[in-house]
């Protein structure tokens, strides 16, 4: 199989955040698919061993921050390459809250608040079906696309990236 064909798929980069034990946790995800607009729903893929994935399963609510093109590599690395078990990802950041969900306040185009409807196991991944319960536009800046991130910022590939897309692509997820 020519795995480079999968790199032709373009998608955005998002910071998914949740609350776990009273503190904010989060990771970078790219596998997000909108499903409906009348009753807004989406799916997101998380690595089953991801600290944030476990928080989403317990709390049943999460925020999805759409990263803007201006998102610096340091912000993406903070949420994509470090574990919430090892650091407070919100320390020193400006934080926006929507429906009591902490989110990065800078370099974000929009925030979606989501309520988990179902979780399906798919190998090492969890496919989360969620309803969008609230949303806010933070800026008119275009969203950051994975292809732009890879080509322009030459960002690193995290250890738990999808095996199909790992070489030269990104599916950011912390531990």
C-alpha cells in the first residue's frame, strides 16, 4: 500500500480540552469530522491511551479549539507532545472559558463545546461521537491546516501519531 496517498487528505489541527479532577487537560487532534448541521454533531479520533481521552470518557464533555494559522509551534508542541500527567498545559497561557471548559485564548479561530453521545473502540483508537452544544467564533483568522503545518512549520511527529500517517503527517496526541 502506498501510505503517502493518505497524506493527500487535508484536515485541520485542533486543541481538544476537558476537565479532569478540577483541572484542565488537553491534546492536539486532527481527525475531526463534522456530521450534521441541523443537529450539529461531529466525530473525533483519540488514542485510547491518551490522558485526555480518559478524561473525555469520564466527564462526557470537551471543548474543541480550532487553531488559527497564526498558532505558533510552541503552542502545538505544548498540547501535542507533552503529557497532562507530567505538566499543566494551561500554566502561563491566556485561557478562555466557554461553558466552564478551559481553552487556549490566543491563536484560536473558534471554540466548539461538545457532549459525548457514544464512544466506539477501533483498535488503538477511540471514535467519539459528540453533539455540539455551544460554539463561539474568536477571530476571523483562517484555521490552521495540517498540510500548512507540515510544509511551513515543519513540526515534529508525536510518538502516538496514527501508524498510517506517521511519516510526514500529523495526528497529534499526547500520552
